[in-house]
């Protein structure tokens, strides 16, 4: 069984009516997987990451103000959520989920978190629904394990992984790849180790060719020991915030391409579901499920 990481708190967050963030999707993905016959034994429940451990990597003042609700209101508006204790507990648990996913991937070769991909979070501020960068923290955790010296973060969310790029810029043991919409959030891009900006309206063939080239390039040059994969589905043609034109079949082909290449190279891969912003939750879940289908979960 491929380990899956999930906690009900992923979808427990009171948000204003018509808020843009589809908080219901995480529980809906879990429900759909169970309906497909995925046993409950496949799911591992994470614990919240320790706040003091965050302070050792991120800006301690930012962590303190974020977790105690004393962050400047302007900084909270940049994040895009109203502050609550519930928000912090959910955030810390989601980050703990990606760290657990990375640990399980090293043990089994492949694991998936039913949330994750908070790549707009920097060391000293949050942005775009992201407060704590689970991808970079998980990479650091993986580097603590025996025989793991190089981690590749391969980010296919439609928005550039700017926070991840900045956090990893001086860490020679973590390389970042971002395949994203050129004319999309964030307006000010950071410099990843490998950036692949795509024009609005990019369709399956051109997108998949880019993914194939980017992944082979990064793997062959960097020779990573493991991969963290952000499988954002906001590249989909029906996504409200994406501006690309990937079909559902194209998303499946992308996920299978990434996972199959990692398996062929003997690279453990920890995957997160990343962004996806259709208001129709059932339709959104169907696109997210392509990752699990490509991984052979069902």
C-alpha cells in the first residue's frame, strides 16, 4: 500500500462566505478515495509540527507573531486568511503532514499528502494562502536521514514557488524547479534553480514536453537522492486562477510522467496535492484524484 497522509483538520477552517480557498477539498479527496476502495489502513495521521522547531529555520519573530495572532493586519491580508487558533493548528498539522509524507517516502519509495504545497511562504512572511513552507522544511528533514544528501523540489503548481526558491537559494543540497504560468501570481518572481515560465493558454502537449525536459534535466544534472513533488492542479483548463489549458487527461499524464521517472531512477518521491481553485468541489476533486490514480493508489 502506498502511504497516504491525512488529518480531518485539513478541511476544518471557518472562512468567510465565498472565500476563494476551497477548504472542503481535502476531506472530499479522502472520502472519494475511500469510496474507490482505498483502505483506511493506507492513511497515516500526522501531528502538528513543533513551533520551536520552526523558529530554528524560519524568522523567530515571524513564527511567534503568526502563531500568537499578533502579526500585523497587513501581513495577514497578504496571507489571505483571517487569523484564528484554528488556522494555526490546521497550518502546523498540514506542515507536519508533508514532513511525515517525506519520511514515509524514504521508507517505501512513494507517499502522498492530501494537502501541502505551501510554496509562497518565506522565512519572514506568508503570502497567497501560505504561511509555513512545508516543502522546504520537509527537504531539510529528509537531509537528516542516512544517505540522503540532495533533495529536488519539483513544483508543477501553476504559480511560481517563490518562497521555496528564496528559502533554498543558499542551500546547495536543495535544488528547486518551478514550472508555472508566466503571467500569474506572484507578480514578482524569485529565482529558482530552474524556472520554466509558460504562456497563458498552454495545452497538454507543450506542457508535458516542458515537464519531461525539466525533470530529466534536473535529475541528470543534480543527481538527487529524493524528490518532493508539488502536483498542483491549478494548471487545469477549468481552474479559476490558472490561465493554462491542461485537460484532466493531461494532468494524469503529467503526474504519471513524474512518478514513473522517479521510480525508474530509484528516487523516493514525496508528493503533495498543491493548488486547485475550482469552486465546484466535486469537479476539483476529480482532477486532484489523477495524482492518486497515476501513483497506483486505486
